C-alpha cells in the first residue's frame, strides 16, 4: 500500500479537515446517476444514486455510505465513485434516511445503529440484481454502520460480499461525542448541531404529530441532541444506551470479511486510542492503516491526479484486490 504523504500546507488537522470540504473538485468521468429506491423496512426507503456499467452482472459493485449530515453528493462520495467506476465497478452512492433531501421517504429518523438498512441493500443487490460481487465503503458515521453490519453478520456474511472499507470510522460513539465537546472542536459541533436541528424541524413539518420539539431550542451539543431526540425517537433509553448499543467497536472481533480500516492519528474528533481494541488488532480479516496525519476523512496528499485524495484511492485499490472480476 502506498504511504500517505500529506500536502505540505495542510499538516494541521483542522486545516486539512476543513479544506477537504471546500477544495474545488471535478468529476469528469463519473456518468450521470440513475436513482433507485431501496425499501429497507416497511414504510422506509433509501435513495441510492447508481452508476451502472454496461453489463452490471459482469462487474463488481461498490456501495458507499456517507457520514453524519452528509449525503450522496458529499465530495468524498463522488470522489470514490469516480475512481471506482473508472476502475470497472458499478457504484451505488447511498443516502442515509432523511439525507440528501429524502425526508419524505420515511417517518423515521436516522442514527448510527441502523446497520440493518445496509444489510437490506446488500440482500437486494444480491437477490434482485444477481450481482456476483459487492463491496461497501463508509466514511465516519458511515464507517461505523458498515463495520457494525459485517460484525453482526459474522460467519453468515454472504460469499458475494467481497470486502468492506471504513475511513475514519466513528466506532466508539460516546468517545466521539466527548471529543466534539472540546473547545478546539467548536466549529464541528456547531455545524453538526445546526444541521441536525434544521433537519428535525423539517421532519416535524412533514410528519405532524409524531415529533415534539419542545427541548430542541436548548440543544447545544451532539450529545444533547441524541439525548433529547435520537434516543427517545429511535428506541433507546438515553444517549448512553444509544452509544453503547450502536457503536461498531463491540462487533470488531466477529468480522469475517476482508476489511480495511483507515484513520488518521491526528483526526480532530475521533480519538486514536479507540482503535487500540485488541479485537481489532488481533483480527486477521482486518487491515488497519493509520498515518500520523490526514485529519478527518480528508487525507489530501502532495501528489496530483489519482493520488491527490489518498484514502479514496486506497479504498478502490483494496476493493479491486478482493474482486475476481477486475483481475
């Protein structure tokens, strides 16, 4: 695996993280997407933006899952998609529940424990589409979801599931919530809370009578949002119960699918020590790579072209290595 060489002007973790969201990007070879709705449970659909090769059953498929308050249009989603499609993959850029303008597709909320949504997507791609090889890649919250999914599947993972990648996965949700409360992370906390509250107000307007927003105005942190909104409306006792039951960390030892976990040791709000779990370190199915720098889901390198976004290139490379169809 090619070593990560950070861009010399972006060695600060916050600068790297923020700059990755605003660096102008183009995706010249990614074709227009065909939208598809996946019914993951009665009354709940997820929107996938699909890029199919000419003969889909003759190509591997990569399903992408975004992070908190992201969407299928997030730059890293489109960046991975372009690289993967050019390599010969079908690509499905998923929107989590209510994300990407899909609030009308379900009365339910999204949260970091809904790994069953992606099991349903996997099953549909295998049974309905007869796709012979499927890989998943998730970033941040999406990384937690795909790791939780394959850990729960364990030895029951279908043979068609060839590999999984997680970039800066939030696999200890309580630790992430605590890190966001650090003064140095105020900008991220403000961004997430502002976006979550706005989405919740839209949701309440679309589905009147379901959600009570009396305590929403007082919410100032992600943890408070999870205590006031996520936990009671998603079937958890409180925020602590939500974090404990939804974190992928507890499922790492059960993973039986080739898995790549990429993180940066200087990620501003995902603590590096959460990756010291013995279950991760001792599982032969997990390849763990942690450069000293890279920020949160950024990894902008000093190289140009394909290697400018190092983590995106590694995700596609790993999936290609575990595909028979691309050899």
